[in-house]
């Protein structure tokens, strides 16, 4: 499959000039059909054939395998979540925090990577140490000071508000040397560039399928390098192996210990299809096309560009005198982008399903 074929299967990208995939990526028809097809089978055939639970468990297992293959992981290391924030919250609840423990996060984090730690500060007395950045870039010279005595480091693989790639592997290596765990928010990376969790070496990676993977809402995932090292705070019958005679339980040895119970399975059937679709196009092909289109956009923006010229992602941030008014005006012309609060600017998201004509339409309208 090539990007043009994929675009033809995505009605939203044909209906308007959609440049907001970093917020939500509209799904191709085959992904929507996978969701609907599972639901039809689950409700109409499964009750009288293999059984609704067998059908659901098979679909969930397929989604875990697809995620594991995408990330270069083992399916036993994958927990299915409803989104990135749920994965981060699972991690926050699985560590035995002590008052004074230090969590390091960059000043680039999405609220998903801020709120769980703020709550821990209020409830458990942990300390939050903010790692400052400049235009989406980490000051690596500050790493020893930032990582000293840290219990956990939380960072994004790709800054949602600048489009810059963070040096995850280097941070992980240094954090581990300092005795800290590392949690990576990878939601802006998966689907637009190769992600190999073994190369990163992080302890946890959280993401979701509804952005660059063009999957449905409600299907996310959490990678845990060593699931048995962490006991979840929340528990459900999906999480454990139960001995009904003894009335006892043990958490599963896999990352499924972070899964709880009955959920809307159709979204995960869609996630599996979304991953298969993006891999059929080729993640390398997607990355190269995004690079070409973002270069075109950055060149056209000139001095308005806020993202560093070498940010190398599909997120392109640019100045506007009144960002909110500009987004509204563009929407009236069927061009969809979004505003940001920090920096107070506009952000266009360029995916492989976009075209040079999309880029030019935005530039002409500015």
C-alpha cells in the first residue's frame, strides 16, 4: 500500500484539508469496518458459536501482538489501556512512593504527563523537579543535576508543542546510571516514525492509537519492560490468576496485570487493523513523506516558524498574531489545525496521508 491509497481510504482527509493528526487522526475505512465488524460478530454470532468472552479475548490478544510487533517488544510486556494517560496513571500507582521521592519531568509534557505527578505531590509528598528546555530541546549539560536522587523520569519522545525529538536513549542510559526509572510518553511518535523500545531501554512506554496510527479512540497501550517488578494499585479479574478453591489470587506475570476487566473490545480490533495498515504502507515510507512535506511547510512559513527547522517530525508550530482567530478563519476555509497555549501559537500536523497540495493550501491561506 502507498500513501495515496491510504488517503483514498480516509474520507476525512478528502473532505477537508485536515492538518490536525497530532490531536486526532481520522481512521481509514478498513479500521472503522474492523471496529464495526468485531461488534457485529460479537453481538450476533459469538454468543452461539465460540462465546463472547472467547471472541473478546482473541481480539485483545491480537491487539497485544500487533502492538508488540510495532514496538519491537514481547506481547507479555504489553498492557492494553484506553489511552496514554491511563498508562501513565497505571505507572504512577504501581510504585511504592515515599515522601521526598523525586520525579523529574520536562517542561514540555502534555497534561497527561503532568497531572498524575501533581496529585502524587499532594497525596504522597513527592517532589517534582522540572527539567527546563529551550524551544523544545533539553539541556543535556544539566542532566547530572536533574537526575540526582531521582526515583522516576517522565519525558515525551517527541515534544507535542514544538515537534522536536528528545534524546530518549541517552536520557534513559544516564537515568539508569543514577538509579531512576524512566517512563516515556510516545503518543506523538508511534505511527509517524520507527519506535523500538529495546533501543530506548525505558522501563515504561505509554501511547495511544488515535493519533498517527489513525486508529479509533479508546485503544491505547503500555509497555512494561519487567511487569513482575511492579504491583498495580488497581486490580480486576483480568489482572490476576485466581484460585477459586483457595479464594486467593496472584497478579499475572505479564503486563496484563495492568488490565482490569470487561472493556469495549471493538476499539482494539480497530487498533490491530490500524497498525497492520500503517505497517503495510511502511513506517519508513511514512517518515520520509512526512519529512518532505514538513520541509515544504517550514520553508513556506519562513520567519513565522516556531519549531526548530531541524525538528524532524510532522508537528509544525508557527506564529500568529491571534492564534485563535486564525484557527477559526482557516476552519471556515475547510483547513483544520489547532492552537497551543505554550508557546501561544498555531500547530499544523502533517501526516503521510497529506499532500503537497494540502501544505500549499495552508500557506496560501495564511
